[in-house]
């Protein structure tokens, strides 16, 4: 096996609607829905899965087992992961590495979250949160010259990052409003989205202020939801005749903070600027590109816009533009249909919703569907108008403060074949841009054939 492992592919994906957190769904039933859709999409049963990684932030230990046990008690290793907002992508990173380095031929990554309304808080009031030092550093940076801000900790940190960008390179709050409005307009076409209002720039600016720089419509909401992706080796893809839907994970990396987060006296560094840049640089290097190259071959991106401020400063962090050009990229419309990149065609976290454990897997679900050319009204144009029959790359960026960031570079493989039976046939509709609930019959098609518990399944709410 090569030193960097073997090729890996996403062969199936599933997603629930991302909804307002009103305690109407459990993590078990959301996880069952997403995993069932992913297994149907891939055309396999749960018996085929050799290992699983499950991500969530707000739940007790072994919640992953409880969700997957509805599909069978097959004895496979199930790992539960928590990496703040990058939890879902970290679950995928874990599953991908299991396949990449020969521990399994096929692995499942599941993420879900059941949240509370309002700003994020800790479930452990008897101890300091791990982000306490970042909050302290944020206040020091504000006092040192950025200016005092207000609002909950997370939006305040990202708003400070935008303010630092404005002071150093130009731009203003209207650029954030244009980003937010762009995402909300994209979201109108996404039936999985929590918000489909299509707010205008003016409406975004008039919304209630959360910080000095951010209004309510520039912020992602808390959400309930789940998403799932299944990763397999090339041998598995070919032996199961999945060449017409497998999307290659060309390169993927997970990085954490470096000393700049605490030593640079920079709000942009506090929210992961260099951490994201290092991760993206590693991914493009692993994909075979020279330093700083390869971005012009990307056509569609799901970027972590927990706040419009983060989307702005992540443009240069990912080297989609120069450090002083992020606001100019917005002005040119190079972040939407008709521009250089289509960024967050799903609506992004601001409009689609942000159930922490599901977010990253949902991002990969949407990019996979874009590269299959299944995304319907959300489809980014021009992805396949190239001499290379694989088309352009799709990029995913998912960051969590405290800190961890996952970047993935996806592409159709050279052996991709159009036509034939695929996930749309097996689900009975195109789940890339149509959201339906699952049925008992759907679960029966994919659950373990002889290692299930009727007791567990009778308590699963579909």
C-alpha cells in the first residue's frame, strides 16, 4: 500500500431536513433516517459496514451505538467523536482513514444533533469550557485596539475577526450582508434547509443586531438534524458496480491550532485563519498540486459560514483569493452562480442550519451530489465543461473552535460512468434535491438480515 494510503470514495449519502430545535425528533430516529438513506443510496445493507464513526456534541456517551443499533447489532467497532462544529467531518475523517489505510473496505460516518434554541452554551457549568482561553484572548485583542464588542462568545469572536479584516484590508458590514443574502437566496432551492426566506441585503442589514458587525440573519441558527456518508475502497466500488455514483475523496486533512491562535494578538487567528490555511494547503499538496496552486480547478464549495464574518475571512485562508481581496471577491459575485466559484449552494450554515454533529457530513453530502450532477436546482454550472472528463473539484471546509478544521477535496473519478441503476432508483426519488421521510419498508431493505433486535426497532420512531 502507498505511504499515503489507497484511494477512497463516498458511495452513499443521506440527510434529514435541518429543523428548528423544538424537541420533536430524537437523535436515534434522525440517525436512523440519515443512515437508511445512505445505505439505500449505496445499494448495500448494514451487514456490509465494517466500522462506523458517529459524531455529536450534545448527547450522552454511546449515542452513536444507540442510533445504529436500530439497523443491527453486528458487533462492528463504533467510535463516537466530538470536535465542536467540525464533529461531522471528523467522523468522516475517521471512517475515511479506516478505509484508506486498509482497516476496512467500507465504513460509515454518521452525525446528528438535538440542540436547544438560542446561543450555544455549556452543559457543564461546574467547570471552565475548553474555549475559555480563546474568550480571554478575544477580550485582550479587543482592549489592545480592536475595540470592545458585545454579544455571545461565538458570534463575538467571529465578528472581531471580520472587524480586524476591515481595518487591515478594507470592506465593511455591507459585504457581510451580501454574503448572508447570497446564502439565504441559495437556500430557497434547498428543501433540507431550516430557512428558505431568501432575505435581501437590506433585510439582512435591518435584522436585530447580535454584535457590532453581525445581525441575526448573518448568523447560523441552532438546529436539529442528521447526515451520513459511506466510504469505500476502489475494489469495493468496482465489485459492487458503483462506478456511476462513487465520488473520490482525493485528499482530506484535519489540523488543529498553532501558536498564532494565542500569540499573534489577532482576532482572525483566534477563529482559525492559519489553522484553516494550513489544512487547505496540506490537502492541495496531498492532491499533487504545487504550493498555492489548484484553487482554479475548484468549481463548487461548501464553506463553514457559521457567521457571514467567517465566510469572508476564510476566502483568503483557503487561498481562493489574496488576503486583501475577500471583499472584492464578494463585490465581483465570484462566490455565487455565474462567478468563479459557487460557494454554499445549499444555503450554508446561515440558512441551511447548523446541527453541529451533522453539519460536516451534510456539507460532504451536498458536494457529492454536485459532483454526481444530481443537485437539480442547486446544481453549480460548468463543473463538467472541461477537457478532463472528471470535471472540476468540489471543496469542503468545516471548522470548530478550540480547535479543529477538516478540509476535503472531492472529485468524480476517471472511471465514473453515466447511466444504469443508482441511488435515485433505490430510494425511488432524487434525494439530492428532494427531502422525504423514510418508511419501515426502507429500513427493512437495509437493516441487518439476521442480527437485529425487534425490541430496539419497535422503539424507533420513523
